[in-house]
């Protein structure tokens, strides 16, 4: 597992640093769909928070549900 | 070390690697903005229909005026937030040979039209400026737009004077007005 | 006191209310009402208010305040046989509420491609104090096609039990690393790695085997290390319909491994209504110290009573709705700034003897609902 973690991290490093231009797959003016609620990772934020709490006391697992995303990119 | 999870040392390495990735990918900015229009370059002409009416307009029709070309969308919150301020700029400088041109790039115009209607109701007057609709996103593609929204200040000869990435805040709006004053001289 | 501690079985103790970071922090408020109830006679009524206020062009202040009313009837808790009485029936305690007050405050710095959030969480109830600090950083790159995120939280909780525990402390730290990448104008994917580490008294103080005199209380190892690996994928199937798929794998040094699959479908019914449906499947293995309840003896140093330390699976189905009220309905407000979010989910665990032992029902079925009214300033 340790090798996989380091290997994946190095691969990410190479991809992100060397292929940055190729990772621009969506232009800023093409992000209309990602501004919609149904295209968010957590369309219903309060439900996500509440059910995370519930599953933490109804199950023995946790994690893996980070909410970070780029969204529509409008600044 | 127990099987199945990363040791503290590996986790520390992971965090360091993520940090390096972040620093290195800062350099991606230079690639991202390559090819964008620069000041002094002639703005590519376009012909677009009106957003609220079918009347077409081309950029060439505005030669002799200082133009602020704003590319916006109804799904872009910051685009909508600055619209009232930019229309106020049109009212301030409109009689001196300034034109605010708002080009909407929604896939369908209904939301943009509804927004303009509500804005007109809120401002208690017709939205100022020239409102155009670019369904095929010809202008963002031609101008290699890299942010939403983006505004282009174009001089009386049709050349780019300045490009503003992102929306205007109170402080950057003052700077915009100073640039418009300079361009109108 | 026992009832109050039992109520903790349905109380959130550890997790801070995590601000969900989108492209820009919100400038608005949310009024949220959440409800949970299950066949173990656990009830939680949780109203809360969330505020995110723009202070300057780059700083936002966030606050979440709630009051959780929690109840658990005593009849679900196994108790020792009552001593002979005069024949009068014992009055059954049931359904009294205990209260938990969670509060979190956070500050967000958001400029250009960087978003940094830092804050703290505190919750109070008579038998448990929850405290934590958290920080998160998101870097957007490649014209917002790629996002890297790192988040860290550290809790410093402690019990206030009515019996002496080996330690009253309970702390947990989590590290989240995530990468989000847009694949096309209609698809996006996210990878998340979470490292969790817990220390202190990690069992429930009231979990016990009552057949023994005195009772044998649950005792877990005093530390736990876990990792979760998740991938999430969203695709627009057609203009009005999106599909969300999540898979998470979890494992820890208690030998618990789990798989979670969550599938959600959303569809625009009209310009102002989005409906959704979801199915979630969860399956886990047992902890290394989990034995049949009748196999424990006083010589066991590790004892599990709660079914969560055993192998089981569960299914959840739910419906969701996002509604933008019409202009005519909200003539005094800007309809663009108001949104109503509704959800209702039903989950069902598999049968397990430990559920029968603790809750007098062979499996748990529960429902949780959320109603949230969002208003943007």
C-alpha cells in the first residue's frame, strides 16, 4: 500500500506539472452545467452533513467524502 | 507498521508531495494564458443578434467609440453581481462616446432574458448598454477567454486597450473608470 | 443518566460541520431542519442555522448553530433483572429528550485560485463535550479544471460518564486529500483519500453485557487507525439528467473493511424543480475482537457489544428535491436568491443478534429527512 500511495502521488505530480495544458479540458465559458445544483458533488449540502453524522454512528467507517471541487469557476 | 494504511512517515511524504504539486502547478498559469489577446492588438470583429430583440450588431459598427465588451452568463453569479455596476458605468460615460456591450453566452437565452427583465424591474428602467447573445460562443473562442466573466476595453480604433479577468469589485471598478476616462481622451 | 448516555448513540460527537466548498464561498443563510428516527426508538430532531457572510472581497465568516433534541427509550437498552418488588409495576422511563448544542465558527479566505478555511467546533451535552479545530485549503488550477484539496481536523472530546472510565478523553484527527478533475463540459471525477486516527475511550460507556454481575462493559482498543479511498463521478446523461456514482473503500487496524456504493440520479422537472433519487449500499466486516456475545468472559480485555463492530450490511433509498420558488410566490424577495432543498431517506440494516440484544429488534430500519431553506444575500 505504501508503494501504491507514493507511486500514485508521483504520477499525480508528473501529470499535473507536465500535462497541465492537457488537463484544461473545459474552457471557462463551457462550465454552464457545473454551475447547476445537479452537477455538484453535494447538491444538498445540509443532507450530506446530516447523513455523514448518521452513518458515523450507524456504521464503523468514515471518510472519503471531501466536498472540494472547482465548480463553475466564476470569480 | 500495521498492514493496510500509510505510516506517519509516508503520510508526511504524501503531504510534501501534494505541496510540491501545488507549487509546480502554479506554473501552469503561464501555459493557460498563452495566446490571449494583448493590448494594442486589433479586436476580432463579430456579428451577433440582440439578446432582447433580433437586431444584429457588429463590433465594427462601434468604431469611433470606446467599448467595454463584457462576456457573461446567467449561470455565473459574479457576472450577474457586477452587471448593475457596469450599466451604471454606461450611464455615466454613454454621452461621451462610450458603449457597454454585454455578450451573453448561455446555451439557451431564457434565463438571461429573465435576469435582464428582473434587473430592469429592480433598476426601474430599461437595462443600459447593448445586450447581445452569442449561443455558439464565437466571441469567447475568438478572444481565447480564460475567465468568467471577462471584460475587454477596446479603444476607438477597435484595438484592445486592457483585459479584465474576473468580476469587478468596488476597488477594481474605480480603476476601470480611470481606464475609461483615459481611453475617452 | 444512563438514558442520556444511551441517547449519544444517535448523536454526532466528532465531526465538525464541514463547509462545503464550491467555486466561491456563499454569502447567505440556510435554515435547516433535520429529523432522524429508527426502529431502535432513537429520535433526533435537529434544527440549525447556517450563516456565511461576506466580510470583504476576500474574507467570509461562517457560523453554524444548532440544537439537537435526542431521545432514546430505555426499553431498548438491556437491563439487569429487577429485584422482587411489592408487585407494583415499575414506571417505564421513555422518550425524554436530552439536548446537544453544536456550534462551529470558521473564517474563509478566497482569492483568485486559492481558498483557505479555518475554524473550530464545540458541542455541549451533559455527558459529552465535543471540541475540534479544522483547516482546509483548496487550490484551483488549469482554468478551474483541476482542484487540489487538503483538509485537517483535530478533535479534543471528552466524556462525562456516570462510571469511571480508563480515560475520559476521546480524540480523533482526520486528514483529507482530494483531487477533482473536469473530464468534459458534462463530466467530472474526484478522488479522495482520508486518513483517520482515533485515541482514547472509543467504545460507548453504556454498551454492556447485563447478564454478568457486575455488567461487562464494552472495551475497545485505545487507538484506531483507518484509511478511506473514494472515487466520485458525475456525468450529464442528457440536458435535464445527471448521474452521480460514488465508491468508497475503508479499512482500519481493527480489521474492519467496508465497501460503500452510492448512486444518485437528478432530473430537472421544470426550470424551478429538480428531483432526485438515490440508492446506497454499505457492507462491512467485523473487528478482530468481535465475538458472539455469549463467548465473552471476564478475562477478555476487549469486548464488543454494539453491532457496528460486527459484519453487517445496509441499504438506503431516498428521494431529493431542489425547488426554486416562483417569482409570484415570493414577490417580496428576489426569487433567484431563494432555494428549498428537501430530502427523505430510509435505511435498513441486515439482521444481527447484537441489534436484537441492544434494540429488541433483529434489524434496524430508520428514516432521516432534511429540509433546508437557502437564502443568498
